[in-house]
C-alpha cells in the first residue's frame, strides 16, 4: 500500500477516533465511530481482506452502529459536557492514556518485521472461498458455537428489553 | 501516458464517472417519467407547463422537470430548524444519497472491450465480492433516514424516521437471505461472472436467465428492494398524502432534492440488481459475444462485428434497467399502501420464512443437480 | 518508504489507546460502549495486518469471529442499557454506581 494512501487514511481514522471520545453529543460520537469503521474497511480491502472489508460494513457499520443510533434516538439522550464534566479526572485519564499510547507504540516499533516473503501472497488470499474453507474445515466447531451464541444473544436482548406487564399498565399518565 | 497509469487509474475513473453520471441523470429523468406515467394511469395530462420566456409555442413538461425543477430546488433557501443539530442535519441527505448512487459501480453493463490491445471489462470496478458490496451499501442507506428525522428536532419526523429505518432493516434481512440463495446458485459473488453464466439457452428455446431457475428469489428481492427504497406500497415513512413528508419534513431546497434523488437512485439500483441477477444483465437473448446471433432453429450463427455486439449488449442492459424502473413506477400508482403493522408482518412473518425455505430448497437442488458454474 | 507491519501495528495501538481513554474518561455509558467497540476494531486491524504480513489466513478467521461476537455483545449490551435507563432514568456511569440508594 503506498504511503500516499496510508498516511492520510491513518490520520483521518485517528481524528475520527478522537471525535468519538471528545464529542459532546452522543450522535456525533456514533457518526465518528461509523467513519472509523468505514476507513478501517478501506484499509482491510488494501490488506487483501476483501470479504472482511464487506463484512465490516455490513455487520459493524450497517447493523451494530444502526442499533447504537436507535438506542441513542429512543432514549433521547442530550449532549452533556463531555470531558468537561470532571476536568481533573479527565486530565489524569488523558495523561495516563497518552502514557499507555506511547508505551504501546514504542513496543510496536520494536517488532521485527517478518522477513520479506520470497513469494507473493497465496492464490485467492482473503477471498470468500478461502475464508469459507477455513470456517468449514479448521474452525468448524467455533463457527457452529458462534451461531448458537447469536441465537442466545437475540433471545437475551428481547427478554431484557421487554417491558414488563406492570410497566405497560402504568399507561400514558404514569410517571 | 504510461500503460499502468492509463489502465489502472484513468480508465476505471472514467468508467466510474460515467456510471455515476448516468445514475444521477436517470434519477432525474425518472422523476419526469413518473409524473407522466402517473398521469397516463390516472387519465390526466400530467406535467406539461413550461416554456422558455414564452418563446416556445407549446408547453414542454420535460423541460420543466429536467431543468427548471432542479434549478428551483437547488437555489431555494435552506432552513435548519431551531434547536436542531446543524452538522447532522446537513450531512443526512448526503448519507442518504451516497450509497444509492455508488452501488451501480459494481454492476456490469457490458462484456469486454479491446483498448490498445488490452481487454477492459465494461464494469466500473471489478470486485470479487460484488454482491456483498451491494448489500453493504444497502445497509448504509439506513443512516440517512435515521439521522434525518432525529436532526429535525420534530417528534413527528423522528417517528417517521424510526419507522423508516425499522422497515429498511427488516427488508434488508429478507433481501440478504434471498441474495444468499442466488450466491449459492451461481457459485460466485462476482456480478460479472454471474452475468456470464447466464449465457446460452434454457431448454433449447428460452434464454438461460436466472428467473427461470429462481422465481421465488426474484419476487423476494424485487419486493424487498421496493421496500428498501420506501416506494409505494411501502412508503408509510414518507407518504405524501398523509404525513407532510415524514422523515424529511424539515428539509428544503437542495437537501430535499438530495432525498428525492436518493429515492429514485435507489430504485435504479434495485432495477440494476434485479437485471443482473435474474434477467441476464447485458446478455442479449440468442446473441453470444464471440459468435453472433443464433436463433433456435438456425443451423449456424450469423456472425456480427464485435463492436455491434458490444453496443447491443450495453443497449440491452439499459433497456432492462429502464423496464424495471418503469415497473416500479407502475406498481407505485396501482397498489394502495400498506399499514405499518401489515408491512412489518409481511417482512418478518412472510418474506423471511419464504426466503429461508427458498434457501434450503436451493441448497438441496444444488446438492442433487449441481449449480450453474 | 514502504508501509510494513510496524506501521499498521502502531496505528492499531493508537486506536486501542484512544478507545481505552474513552472508556476511562467519559461518563455516558453509551459512549463508553462505543469506545469498547473502537478497541475491538483496533484489535481487528492488528489481526488483519498480521495475516497480510505473514501470508496466513488465520488472522482473518479470528477477525471473522471477533466481528460475530462483537455483534452479539452489542445487542445484549444495548438491551441492558435500555433496561437500565428504564429503571434509573439516567445513563451516567457514576450515578448508577450504587446497588441501592
């Protein structure tokens, strides 16, 4: 991937990630996160992970973030003062976070680059066929377990978010 | 210009520009076709009042809708309601328009063309996950609707947008499951490969199109597509005769024009998708790329020059897309709209089980008889 | 200079750290949840970059599972937040710290 593409995309993703943390309105945070996910999908495509790029948009940006937006809209959340709510603690948090970020980045810089591959990436790397073959051969048990996990999650979220009979009978004039 | 620059950047850029330009223009023309088509169905004359400074001796409705309407809309003053989030209010129409327009980039509109010795596919971007790209952009379309209502600071717009986005994600599910059965059937995610597999003849007479193999999936994808673009009979979020404009009530000027364009661009997208999957895309019946015209009963094919065949194929694609756009307009002015609970029941209790049953039967069929590839 | 594994890992580390800061600093439970999703995405980026660099598909398979689990977690987590809001009428993390008041 050429540096002319990487650096702008990386800078934009960091800026949007900062907007997730710093924005006062929850909707703007959510939009920032959608932007980060879209940029990440572009980066996945450049890293020869085509199926994952499409899945990132379909699952993450198209379903999970829509769910977030629904909840924010339904709860009618207002903007709070963001990191201005508790300035001293926020400053300590940012300071510690900067130390952690610096430490992680330094640790990553020490990673030894794998020796340049003699051959190019294997045929069909990152395509649906190859990933699907992995799912059905090597990770088959995990694949089936995740489908059960999704079923459990669906049932659980419906049960959790359901209004009880008592709340329903409170009616419009209730508290 | 170096070869790499020409073939890797200039030509794909040109193809994408042409496709997006055509989609936007088609959306504008569809507005006029809708007005005239609805007039024909309702036994009236339709939009025919326009003349340039009184010069033309007759009234030309086409000029009105194509030139005067967009000019008027884009030069109107744009209000942002009091207390609304300005940034989100401004970005919502763009979020609605962008996915609808960009989807057609993955749809093939022709076979190949030889330019300076290299074959160039007549498809703006050759994606090996083409169908998933279309599905992903359909999912992204929900954001425009959800944000438009919220950013209007108007509780009725908010209601309209929540209903609209709930409707869109329900029908997106049914469309996705039906798309999976088409993926299984063709054995590939690449749209150009799917179109190429629909060459040849079915039972010796009919063209080998996807509709003859998967009629149920066609009905589901077409209906779910109409529901996605919130056209009648699924247009409760924005019904023009009951609510004022639903989720885009507080929009005026260019932003409202963007929402209208997004509506028609999505119907173009649905038409393009249905054409590619079920009606052979750019395949002209009885014409093969290398050989030419061979009607059933002809002993040997009538050889046609390659350029003529390519032009026929591109023309056939456009005719098919226009036909499905026209069909959606026809359905709009014929069928009354659904009530919201009927709509959601149809989506969840009707279409998803049918799509799942179709998927299981398709998988069985492939196990017994093998797929198209 | 060519973009190698180190560049991607540094970007992933930055995004992860920003997500961690978000979890610690913000008061609104929904934004904390979004920062957690940001951290998951940063991990996904690291995995995909590693898979590309080593030429093995295992990294991408793990990302597949991370996405699925994140979807399930988001659904359940948001249902919990909805139930919480119904009970306490607030989504501020420091106002729901006590079991009984």
